[in-house]
C-alpha cells in the first residue's frame, strides 16, 4: 500500500542506522514490524501466571530430583 508520510530527517536517519537498512522503505517496514512484535508481546504478558494447569518451579525441581 502506498502512503505518503512526513518523517523528520533525524528520526529516519536514526531508524536507518539502528535497523541497518539499506533503504528508507526497509527502515520503515523494519521499524513497524518490530513495533508490532513488541506490542503483541506486551499483550501476551497480561496472561502471565494465569494458567492454573502449569506446575511451579519448586514442583518441577522435585520431579527432576525423583528422576
């Protein structure tokens, strides 16, 4: 999808440098992809520790000790 966006030169330069991109497009796509990945991970953290079926660390260690 083509979109026209006014991105400040300093921010775009930093994005190119940080991503190691060879083109402006690659830098923007990489930055958006990384942003979306981080947002998905942040959404998943709300479920951390909510599964009652998982064993605790101490239970896992006890099972491992038994062999």
